[in-house]
């Protein structure tokens, strides 16, 4: 595996954006079951902005600067609830990557993912079990943190972390929402998979795919 430089982080953000947009209709369908039905649109608006921002970055970009560009893109373009959450997440990722010239270690990504999840929790004031994207993110964070302590292959770690996030997103069907418009439905929202948790799993899968592709 070649060095995961800032340029590769930027490239991975492009693939993440592409995968999110490819799933726009699916995410809207999931969101429409219990919410406004616009989650896929909001995420796509943000990721299109990320694509424009990242495409303008030089090859010498640092991992930190790549994440800052993504944060700024969400800040400028997405007014929906998800916008500030991803802005905060990418800004926290940038802080976690500060001073790094590459992100070759599992621990580098564990730190970034944990920082992102915590930033989302602080801003959104959600807890595990509230049926939000954190119900996919926190299990994924714990998974990659465990892998980081044992060493091993980065790509395999990112792939299994993404799978953990997806499995956890699917499991949100069993939860009763406590945040957002879906919360008004109470038990009637059970049986429906959370759109935010699903898009988060798509984001993590995009990172894994991009790093594997080199």
C-alpha cells in the first residue's frame, strides 16, 4: 500500500462524495419512511460541494487541509440539520490529523473517526440508542480502536470498520428515535432503518474503497 498522503485523503473524499450521490435516492427513500425524505438530497448537496473544494487542492495538500476543505464545503452549502453535523465532523477530523504528513496507521484513522463521532455527538446532543447516525458511528469507532491496538493491515481494518457501521445501521430498525422529526412517531418508527446511520456507513465504505484503490 502506498502512503496515505493528504492527496490520497483528498482523493478518498472524492470517492466518498461519488458513493453518497449514487445512493441519493435510496437515502431519500429511507428518510421518507419516517422523516422529510430529503436526507439523500442534503448529503448530495454537501458532497458535491466537497468535490468542488477538493478538486482545487494541490498535490502537496496535507491530510488536515483536505478535511478542512470538506468542512468548509459543508458550512457553505448545506443548511439542513446534517450540514452543521458534517461540518463539525470534518473539522474535528482535521484537528485529529493535524501535523501528519500521512495516515498510514490504523490508529490515525481511529483517531479521526472518533473525533468525528464525538463532534457530532456534542453538536447534535444525541446518545447511543437514539436512532441517529451515531448508532452506526460509535460501534464503528470502537471496532477500529480495537484493531488499532493490535496492528495489522489498514485496508482490512477500514473495510471491516465500514461493515461494522453498515451492520449497525441496519440494526437501527429495532430502535425508537429520540431526535428529529422521526421522534414524533415513537414506536411507529420501529422497523425502519435510519437514513443518517446508513449514509454514515456509505461514507466509511467510501474511505475504505479509496484507500484500497490507492
